[in-house]
């Protein structure tokens, strides 16, 4: 999923900006994304919280990142809206993060 999301963000940066602008104007969708991030983060952390320095730490970091992003949506939503969703050049280029993270997780899953 992360690889596909990253490719979409890089290839269709203008659409990402349109979606995020629409998303910013819909508080229920914004908070629903916080719930989904919390659920994904808590699920990963509860099932796979390994802090040994090897390839498994990437999955643990993904879980903690999702959890923190979910918490930020509920407690500091204006920070996320102001610094990420309104910066169009940032939104177009940030697709590299899920792409690389997804490729790392695919490498771990299929080749380790």
C-alpha cells in the first residue's frame, strides 16, 4: 500500500494537493483519518514492537509513526493542517517517504 501511495503522490502531485485541500475542509474525514492511524499504529505496536537494530525495526517505527500521527490529529490538528496540507510543494514531494518506506518493508517481507 505504501509503495502505491508513494507512486501516486509522486506521479499525480496536483491531484494530491486537490485531495488534501478537500480533506482539510472536511473535519469528519480528517478525524476519521486520525482514528485509522491510531488503529493501525496500535495494532502494529501491540503485535510487533521489536527494538533490536535489524530490519524488523522498520515495522516498529512505522507503527509508532502511525500512532503519533493519529494522536496529533486529535490534539494538535491545526499544526498538521498549517504545515503539511497548505504547503503545495511539500505535498507534491513528500511521496518519496511512503515509497521508500514501502520498498523497505517489501524487501524485508519478501527477501529476509
